[in-house]
């Protein structure tokens, strides 16, 4: 064995001893409420396919038609070999859906985050992140070379303090250097992926406006689910037009694959010229773009509204049998801010004000090894629910991340609750569920 392999074996052994080792699990079925794993059919409560579109006939038909017309691959990056029609149709559909001047699609949400943040922010600038943002945003902030600041999850006072510190630094510059004042980018998710709680978007918008910062909101787990047009939590709260950079993914509620940025036409044109993960990547296959376009259109239809209503009904049914989702961190009230014009603010969606309302339900266990054992016991009972461990969440905050989709039935949810009760997980006296505070590590 070479020294290279010896080192890798040593590292893998350390992961196994810490109950942090991961492996791929082959599925022999499409995504859906039931999946085939190791020859067994399991009830699947692990998927982000919130509206059940990943196996929807209309999306599959769009993908097949795109393959027949445009082939299996894109050939090269869109700036090199030409930009295929399905990508343009997707971006036109996304811009209309999100109510923005333009949109740009990427091969993944990760690529969208890295491309946008690294294009917009440099070493003279400041990027401020919520502690629990997705790893792709953390990586992008680090790669940008900007000064990185992290505020405790949803802590508005801490964010205000950081924004004031940045403003004070700018004012202290010499008069001739004022044109070189740093840009400040604040980044949050709207619905957080591991806890399912919501960002206080209205207050975040007020703060960034007061301090002349930019705001980027990742709506990966909200697009298609919130607001009268199902654009996301920003629409539900009524602040969409005050957010500079809208980010999302195509592989969750929209049922396909990829990521996107929406915003002003100037933003999109700039990213086409400066976003390296767009410029230097082969374009996504045309089938993926066509399927995503079909997903965007489905979400806006009457059938999409019905799917969304079904999802919320099933999520409510599931939550009634489970311990309350713990508060991740108590929020402090923001300092007095410029009042928003009430004439410009639509009435908030009821779900937007409810931090417990999402399709993501964490069952926090704490110990990594015990969480793995519990996930294995659930598979034995016929349920597929993943064990989420460090570095996705903090050490000692491992959990089962349960997600409900519109493709489930009330009977599926009741079967799940019965299975969880059998293992003692549906009892309100699960100790870790109300005591562990999830704080991501590694930032």
C-alpha cells in the first residue's frame, strides 16, 4: 500500500470511529413516496421533492422531447458553442415566475452560489452570513476573498452591529478614498435546510436598506411553496422587490436539477461576463433545462396550487404527532428602522409568520452513533429517513431530517407516525428534541 493510500485509510478510519463515515446507497427506483433500496420497498421521507414533480409525467415528457430535438449533451459552455434554446426558455420562465427582469441558470445550486458571490464581492468587500446558511454559501464567501463576518442564527441585533461596524470603517477612510468604500453583501436562506425555520426577511431588508448593503436570499427550500404565486417566502412576506439577488434551485420543489439567480437585467448580464462557475462549465444537458421549465410552469398552474395545499395539509398532520420543533435561537428585536410604506406591502401569507411551518421536520437526537443506529432501525421498520451529522450540522446535534412531500398520502404519514411511536420518537418526552441548539460548525 502506498503512503497516499495509507493516509486515506487512516482518515477514513477516523471518520468511522467518530460515526461520521458516509457511503452511497443505491436506489433502484425513481424518487417518490416509495423507493426500492437493497431489494426492499421503503416509505421515503428523505426527499426535497416537495411537490412530487421529480417523477411527474409532464416533466419527463419535456425532458424526452428535449433529448429528441437537442440531443443528450450541450457540447460546451454556453459562451463557447452557442446557447441552446431550452436554457433560454428556462430563464425566461424563471424571470416571469419570480417577477424579475432576468434569470441565469447554473448546473447546480452550489455553482449558482459560488458564481454569484465570487463575481460580486472581492477582497476589499465584506460578506455577512447567517450562521446556518448552506455550505455552498460559506464556501463561496471564503473563495471570494472578502472579509467574512458571521452573525448568530437570525440574530438581528448582531447583524445590525456588524453592519454598523462596516459603515464606521467606511466613514473613517480618508476623503479621497471614499469611492473605494467596501461593498457589503448579506446572505441568508429564507427557509433553513436543516431546521425548517424561517429567516426574518422583512427585518433583514430594513437593516440592509438602512446601511446601504446588498441582500442575497437563497430560496432553495421555499421556491414553489410560499406566496400567492408560490415564488417563495420573500413574496409571501411582500419584500421580493427589495432583494437584490434571488437564488434558488431547480432540484427541489421544481422537480428537476440545477440552480439559478434572478434579479435585475444588469445583474444577469454581469454574471454572464464574470461568474466563473457559469463561464467555465459545460452547460447543463438540454433535458434538464426543459424538465425544469415544465416544473416552473406546473408550479404556477392550478395543479401546482393543489399540490402545494396538499403538502401543507400533510405537513400539519405529521407535526401533530411529533414533538415541537425546538427554537434554534431566540431572536432579539431589531433596533428601530425606517418604516416601510404600508401601501407597498401586501398582507403577509399566514405561513410566513409561522416559523414551524415548513416541509422539513428535524428529529434531533444529538449523538452521531445513536442517530445512525436510529436511522438503521427505521429502515428495518420500512422507512427511509437520513441521519444528518457533522459537518452538515454541529457536533452533538445529529438528527433525523424528516421531509414530507405532496406525493405522500395521509395513510403514509400515519404509518410513519406509528413507526416513530414504536421507536419512542413520537413521544413528546424525547429529551434531545427540545434541548439541543443547532449551530453549524466550520465557519
